[in-house]
C-alpha cells in the first residue's frame, strides 16, 4: 500500500534490504546489533531483513565476537558465491572481459587484441561476445546465472529507450552506434540479464571510489590517462559520478590537431598517442614496429638517467612539456569542481608513475586557485590496470543492491507496467 510519499510496502522493504546489503558489503562482517546504528533501522527491521537475506542465501554467518554482556554476537557477511558479474573494458589496445563473484574476485578472464581493424564496430562486438562466452565456458556457467554485464567504452553514452545504450565515440569513429542492441542480436544473453554500458572513465571512477584511492571522499575527480585522456567527476550531487570529456578542453587555440578533429585539445598534447607522436616529431626513435605501450615505455626509459648515460634531452623535454599541459588541465578541474582528491589512472598514467606525478602535481597546484589547491590531494589510482573492468562490473552490482538483492527481471522497454498493477503489487507484499 502506498503512503503519502508514494512509496509502497514493497519499496520500503527493498530499501531496507538494500541498506543492509550495502553496509555488510563495505563494512562487514558485522553483527545484527552493529547493523542497527550503522543503517538507522530498528532492531526489529534488521532482524527481519537479515532473516530474509539468510533465507535467500545472500548472507551467511561468519564467526562471532564477544560483547560486554559476555554473550557472543554472530557476525554476518555477504556470500561471495551468491551472484556472478561480468565486467568488460573496451580499451585502446584490447578488449578485456572478466567474470567475478560478489566480492569481485576474478573467476575467469579473456583478452582480445583489437588488431588491425581497431575500433571497427563489428570487430569490437565480436570480441565482447566471444569474451563473454569464453569466461562463462571456463567457469561452467549458464548466461542466465549472471546478475548483469557491465561494459566500459570510450565516448558519450546516450540511453535511447527502445534502442538501449547508444555510443557517440567521435575519437574512435563511432557515430551513434547502438551497442546494446548489437550485443543482444544473437541471443547470447537472455533478456533478463541486464547490460550496463557506460563511459570507461566513469567505470574507472566508480571502481576507485568504491575500492581504491577515492574511498571516503565526498568529492573527487578520477582521471583516465591512456591513448587519450578523460575524467569522472564525483560530487555529492552526482554520487555515481559523471563522465566529462575533459580531454577535449582547448588548451591552445589553433594548436595541434586532435583525434576528434578539433585543434588544440588537451588530448592532442597529453594523451599517450600524442605524447609518442610528439617524441617522434622531435627526433625520438622508438624501436621498429613498437606499439603505443612499448613506445611509451621506451620514451620513459630514454628520459631517465642510468649508470653511465645521461637522460635523452629530447625525451626529457617532451615529458616535461606533457607534465605542464596535464597539470594545467588538472588545474581547470580543481577550479571548476574543487575536489578533495584527484586520482590518476589508466595504463599510461600508471606507467608514467610517481616521478612524473610530482611534476604534474606541481604544475596543477601552480595554475589552480590557492583555496581549492590548498585542499586537494593528487595521487595515482590504486586499482591498477584492471580498474576499468572492475568498475564496469560494479554497474550491475550497484543495480543488484538497489533492487535489494533480487534477481533481475526480464526487460520490457515497450510495455510499461500499468499503474493498477504497481499499486496492487504494493498491497500484496
């Protein structure tokens, strides 16, 4: 029955289950007694919810702790094997697919190089489908056992309703690609297994905020530094984060041509692809046939002094200029959003590492306004190269929690549930 707020009994029960699940997930194992103040629910509500979750085999007992009264308190935790998730990273050099349990422990993995066809839509769709089939086969799972599949991709994501997620990836040549519809065409995934498609920088940000360097921060910016650059801005108003096309901020009017076609974008100076290209233009000589990641490794090696050899001045100058551009770009994010933390991830950001970060940090704090600069920490992300994949898997995990731990229902985009049915469902709980 709906109250004055419009919420039904079913809504309230789902919210209570969701609250308990999330608290156990992030802070468990916990006792029933500890869950009451942690969730704001009454002891009766906690007892009822825990009994349901135990019966649904979503939660299990995990030992006990003593209490002041001398009677031990049973600890509870989420069962890692009570659900399976898939995370997909459509990256710049490969497609990575991981099958994970609810603790985000990797159960199986498949990787496919993008190859000469690069971001050809049919090729990418094929890699994703094959990767999903591969990890399910390795684990001996049926697709219907999944709670969902999350996919991180470059570009702007539009939810179009019937067509599902459509990707606008200007830098990779994707113009309104109906990726969700294409992935479902062969019937590999049942309709009741949801697909979540989002920008790769946002999935990176989601992972770092839940499990990495952003945990505990209310406001943060997580930067993805790879072939290009992107960012996810997390604020109290946008707790799930939102992707911003930071790499296409203009840093030099009439400057270098960017992959998006415009002139003077930050990505044309600070992305790994541009960084390697500028090194070549300045006379740098990566080894023959070196890919982007190998060439960046060689650039870094050339710029560092080693025993008996001074750093290559050309490589060092290119890196120094890149650090200044990247720092200036970060200062814009600091001035605009005033975050507590800025985290730098992505394969290129992690490869450049701490020494490069010191220079970037110095330039960012020099260009930013004093007040926000004095409050922000700028660090490397903590989750390593799998962060986008893990963040993609977090998308169905977050939806699972929002449903109170219920299995997904078959999607029906064309026939919404009538109002009388919604009201009746609330009464029948």
